[in-house]
């Protein structure tokens, strides 16, 4: 089956710096990847997604990089702000077509120091 | 556009009881998935419904069940509650399935005494 792991449980950065959160997955057939942000007391909030036919995708202040060779996914947050403090999860689709399920990593807690 | 709505937000039950949780997806979304979130196991997939049919199921015992109605609203039922069922139960919806961004509600916090 699929497993998803994150490299660091906690990441502490200075306000204004760039943050990089990493994720590794096990199944080379995985083709859809999503990053979520979860704030205390709330459900996960969609940040950005990427499909396996792409290596990079950019959003507002966020970039997701996908390295299929080493099965690695990263989320880059530019000019990190205090409001970015949260737990970040990567999720990998296990299955095919529009069915299947999302396998989540354990999450990285991002702490932004003012 | 209203987001995913889950009710109730909090529930306290005792062992052996049963519970029903409700989820109203984003308007137009036909796929609803349920997840259990605990500090030890993280986010784990329970099941996914599409057009009133269960399309996929995770590795949970048969005490966990669900259904979806014709308006895409979904319910999840847990029977014979155990202490280990204490968790945050999250519902997520998407237009057609898990190959698209799933949008989560804020969950139901279930505590078993």
C-alpha cells in the first residue's frame, strides 16, 4: 500500500523568511498530490495540488515541487507570515481515476517567530 | 458559497452507545469522504460516497458505517462505541472524487467516556 511521511514534525522560521516543508511517498504510481493547512480547531484547508505530469506549480506565495524520481514532494512558502502558523499535511491519492482515497502524512507544525 | 458543514461540532458519549454524525457538502459536490483524525494515527480515511453509493472504504471495523442521500448530504454512524473511537471526525467534499481538491468541514469532536 501507500505510505506518506514527512521529514520534520516541527519547523520554526522567522517572519519574512521562506519556509520549506517536505514530504516523501512510497508508491511510484501515485499521480495526485495535495497540500493542506490545518489551524487549531478547524478542518484542513486546501492550499495547492499537483499532478504527476508536472514538476512544479505555483500559487499565491506557495510553490509545490514534485520529484517523481525520488518520490519527494515539497511545499515552499515565500515571505512566511504569522498567519501561516499551522500544521501542514501532504496527501497522496491512492487508487485510480476519480476513486480511491487520500493518504495523509503525519503533518509538520510550522511556527513563525515575529 | 457555503463550505462543508458538519453537525454537531461536539459530542460526548459513553461506551456501548451509538452515534450519528452529519455532513452537508458544498453545493454541487457529489463526492463525500469521511476521515478520522487522532493525535496518534493522524488522518485516516473511513469511506467515500458518490451518488448515494459507497465507492471506497478504509480499514475500519464494520461498526463504522455511512450513507449518502439524494441531495449529497451524508451521515456517518458508529455503533457500540469504544474509548478508542474518541477523535475528530472530518467530512470532505469534492465535485466528482478524490482526483480533485477535497474541501473539509471543521469536524465533529467525539469524546467517549
